[in-house]
């Protein structure tokens, strides 16, 4: 696609201003020049990007899609410019942190309080990563510290500090036939209706393996946004069963009439790690990692 930054600025300014005349004033160019640039862009793309509604230019479906890209790219460039300015001036005083499967953060406030007591001038930024994949973001210098559990083919390129293991459990209504079972087997899940977070959607590329014993053949799988309350309400309403970490599910058992059931004769567990890039780190980053490791190990 033959689109450059000036084209993205044109799209953003025209959508915000509603006319080429006002957009030209924002961009400090003449209106005829801006009109010609928009015409050339639409010719290259093979479609119009704006429709005229009265005296205003309004983005159509194609224009709205291009605006999503424009906002993302221009915003990221602005952020990068700001970050480079801070690095140049010796003011790169921040920690960019992300967590995999960040369904709940009850453990985070104590970590932040302890860290800020030691480093009050450091800015902690909680980041999200595309496709819930923090390792590529860490290697691309988009984050500094990541809390990870799911395997990644690039894990050997980062430094991992083991934190704790948690147990994945089936969560069912208290009156469900499984509720009094000592544990479940793969056969129990055959034909079962599951309600899971959408990163388990098997149509996604890449998809996450289902959190079930090997050989299980569930029936219908309903995937939901990564909002624990939503999944819990579906299970409590009899729409299926789910599988969650025990520490995520436990607060809901009494309030929603649910039970947690072990999966397998031996617990189905995951290991959590603190991941950082190899090599020396700024002292404030080491301090954040120290607080994260100490407090999560103590909580576990």
C-alpha cells in the first residue's frame, strides 16, 4: 500500500476538521495542494475515503479503517519521539510493565506501593500487548518487565525468574454433578459445554491449547472477552462450565454459588515467571523486579 506519513496526517486532520480548508490551516499548507494530495491518495487506493454530507467531509467505511491505522501509527511515533527526548536528556525514568492473562490484579497495588516508597520519582506504566504475547513486546523494547506463564518460542531469549505455580480448576455451579467430585478426568469433559476467555478461541492464529487434560473432547466452546465477571456470570447462569486459576475463581465461589473442582488426580498447574531482557538494567528497574518477585513469591 503506497501510503506515507503525510497521507496519514492528511486523513487525521481532515476527519477532525470536517473540511479541506480547515485541515489545510491545521497542516499549514494551501487548500488546493491538500485537495490534490487527497485525490492522489484515493486514486492510489482505488476508492474514496470521505463522503460529503452537507458542507462537511465525513469518513466513509474505507476512511474510518484508514483512520484507525493513522491514529495508531501517528500516536506511536509521537510516543517514540517523547521517549527519545527523555533518553537524550537523561530523563528515562519509567518502568513499562505487562502481565499475561491479566484477568485480575489484586496483587499489583502492594507491589506499586512498595516500589514507589523506594523510587518515588519513577513512572510505572501498565501496558497491554497484542494477542496477549508479552515476550515479543519485551524483545522489541515495548515493555521492560513482563509477568508470563504461557510458553513462547522466544522464551530462551529473555531472562526468566520463577515466581510461583498456580492450579487450574474447573468452576461449576454448586449443584452441578461435578461439584462433589474429588477430581475430574479427560472423559468428564467429553461433550461438556465450556465458557472460556477468547484467547482460547481455536480459530485464532496462533491459538492457545485448551486448559484441559490430554484427550478431552468438549462439546460447545463459547469464548468471551477477558473479563472474569462475564465468564463467572455465564457459568452461574447455567451456560456451561469454565476453567480458571484457583486464585482467580476463589473470590466468586460464595457470592455466585459456585464450586471449584480439581482437574486430574494430580493438580493441573502453571508456572509463572518474571521476564526481563538480558543484560544490565537501570537501578530503578532492578528495584521494581525485586519488589515484584519478593511480593508475588510471598503471596504464593
